[in-house]
C-alpha cells in the first residue's frame, strides 16, 4: 500500500507549546519534511534561538544546539568550520536575528557560511510577551509601543532580506509566507532549494518566513492571517532576492566588484 | 627536542596546535594578536580551522558551536575582549562543553591600556559571566610554562567538560624565551558521545543550557558543583620557593610577579631577611591548604600582584586570622620592581616591631 501522508521522521511526537494559530508549527513541519526528503536528518544539527522556538530541540528529531540570544549564526559558523560535512540550520525569530543578533547574521552572511537560516518574522517579541521588535510594523501596537510604533522615534521596520541582499557574498536569499496553502507550497519549495544548496556546499542560504502571532497581536488566528496579508506582505514583499550563481574566476577580480567603477 | 626561541604568544599558538587545538576563532586585540597572526599562517598547514570573527561575542559562541560538535576549540584574547566573551563562557560552562580561553591580560578597567596587568583575577576566578559556574584557571609564569600548560588545559577541558582559562599577563605574551615543546601523555579520555555529530543510529544529542524546571536547574547546579569540588581535590597546582628553611615572610604571587618575587627574595637574603614564595599555578582551584600550611611558618604573608589587590582576598580567606595578610601591588601597566617588593616587605617587618 502506498503511503500518501505521514508524520515526518525529522519531527518528534511531542505536542508543541506554540499558541493556537501560530505558524511556527507549519514552519517546523516544512523544514522537517525537506530534511527528510533530502535524506539529511542523520547529519543535521539544528540551532535553537532564544524566543518562542527556544524549545525547538524538543520538536525536531535530530541533533540540536541551543544558542544565546542572537548568537545562532556564530554557533552554526563554529559547527560548520569544525565539521564541514554536517548540515546545519539556525531557526531564529525577529528579535533574535534582526535585533540582538544583527552583527552575527550580517557577518555570517558576508562570509558566505554554508548553513541555512530559517528566519521567522512575526513582527513582535513573542515569548517575552509582545514587545516591539525591529520588524514591528509602523503604527503597530505592542506592549512597549502602546501608542503604536512611531517611526519618527524608533525608525521603520528592518527588512532583513533586502539588507542582506546588499552584500555580494550571500548566495540565496528569499522571503516566503505560510498563511495560505499556496504560500505553504511555495515555502516548502524554497526551503528545499536552500537545503540543497547547503548540501552541495554552495553558499549561505537565508529563508525569511512571514509568520503570525495571534496571541500577541490580539487577534483570532483567521484575523491574524488577514492582518499579515494586508499589512506585512506589502511591506515585506514575498519574493526571491538572490539566486545562487556560480562565480566565474574573472568576476572575483577587484575591478569587477559591483558598485566599484573601473579605473580609467 | 631542541629548544627554540619564541615569543610567548606564538609559543602558545604552536603548543595549542601540538595539543590538538585545531579549531581556533579570534578577534584582534593587543597584546595577543600575534596568536591570530601565527595561526592564520599555521592552521592551513596542519589542516585546522582558523577564522577571524566579527567580535569577541561571536568568537565565544563559535567556540561553543565547534566544541558542541566535538572539536577541540579555543581562542585567545585580552581583557576587554574576554569581557565580551563572558556570555559565551557562561553558556559553555552550563552546557558542559570543553573549551580553552587564553587571556593575555592588559590593564583596566574600561579600555585601559595595552601594558601587562593581573587585574582580571576576579573575572577569571570568581565567574565573570552570570550564574553559578567556575572555570579551571591556569597561570603560567614563563613562556615555557605557558607551553607546558596548553596541553594540560585541553586535556582538562575535555576531562571535566568545562571551560579552562589560561591567564597570562601581557609580559608572558610579548616576552621571547627559549622553549621546548614536550608531548605529555594523559590517560585516555571518554568518547564525546554527547556531541552533535549527526544522530546517525542513535538518539539525538542536544547541547543546551535552558532549564525551565527549577528542580532540573538545581540538578545541573549540583552536578556542576560536584565537578568544581573534584577540581578542588585534584587540580590544585603550585610552586614552593625557598620554603625548605625557616623564613619570616611568605610572599604569594603568580605569573610574572612571582618571578619578580624570586629576585626580591634573593635581595632580601642579602640583607639577612629570609622570605619564601608560594606561587599558585592553578588560580581556581586555589591552593588554600598550602597557603595555610606555609603561612603558619611566617610572621606575615604578602600578596604581590599587578593589580590593586585581588588574589589577596583569597590569600586572606585561606589564612583566616592566624597571620596578617598584606598586599603590595602596582597597576596601570607598571610592573613592580624587586626593590619595591623588598621595600614593601621591610616596611611591614619594621611596622610589626613597633
């Protein structure tokens, strides 16, 4: 009998602690399915961040390391530099990656570290109880922006894909979403590309996933998906930012660096 | 093997390679950047991993990742850089990972200066990072001893699954001395069956320091405390100098300062004053019992440091109220001269007469 649907081997049977309507569960599942499909589970090390997904090691059925807040890319760098044959991914939220871990992610990307980043952007600090994140939308009410995010005071939300795309080194950068089945199907394809590129030792791979946080947004799960579509998608375009391309030796000469004019 | 003349920082780098410390992350900082410069050339020759990171915060966390994956990972830095590594060191201690941190201490607090100091004693010995943890702390007083302590540091890091700090002042890092690379033998180590090497044919390994259940956290704290207690029993290292004859004064000093004290002891002998030296080599665990045993034979003790007085608190703690414990030190990058030590000792001897 042909099996049409089953739980991924790369997930444990543990029930998650995530709130109802939160899309972490979908994202976990997609990552696990891709790892299973590529046959990478037994050589993969995941890195759990600080944030709602701090307990990811309870849900993924594979080796895991738990990182200090924002430092997951440094751990992943250490792992891949010491043991290049391992497959490594970080799973980080927006507070972790885009605020306290900004230094680590930018430099890991710029060195072209060959691991995969799953960046879950839900525009808020979830675990600490709904404080403003670097990715919180303008006017969005949080426990630390009770009158709404005032961009004149704290600036506009950080767009990580766009920011990292300004670097020459990173090979694969794409933003996806998981709030409708169509987006989920696309997200799975993108995650698979990222892990394939890592498996083939090609480049740094970064997948941002727009995610919901009904609890801290103060919305029902359905309202949350609608809010994400109407508010986040226009500001955080769901698209590819960088396709991996083999660099020709010629393109590595200093004179051909993008943005630097040829002498004379 | 023949002796070679090497700068302390380079000798430490070479000794680490020979001890199997083949995964090294760094951030440049005076007075220890020569370690990174040396290893950037040497690591590719021996098939090791070398990486200059974006910050010392990242360095410590790269060490965490690599150590968690089973590598002999290490780094070097100096005081302000070590401060930035404290987050990682606390996590490494909690996750019970082996790692070696070399601190070539410069002056402080703050940015301080680039000259030698022993002002990081508290940070190394008492914690530095948050939470209930200890590092094994080894303090060489010569380039040769630094070379000898590196293999021990890696072995003990693995054996205890705990961070080991090798603490040398800027003098140790910058001085050139003849060194011989010995290959010490250690008992076999347990396999690193806890490392994240891919869950092939086994249950997943998790390297973690998160314990939300108070009983689970306390269980970890008890495990760690038992480990530190074992270190107190088995890892105390020190040198006694001139203690085989009756002495009036016991100097206590480590690192470069201990060498200065030996010269001061010779000068005091010329003036008819017998002094002895206890040189702690392990700063944690501290040779408490030796301080008490040797201190009882002296009229008083004097802790001589390149700081405003840090180890003196441990000397005092070990001695209790049985003998006076005094302090003499210079700071700011000033190295105490033997003459200054002699004068400080004589002032106390004369003071105790009146």
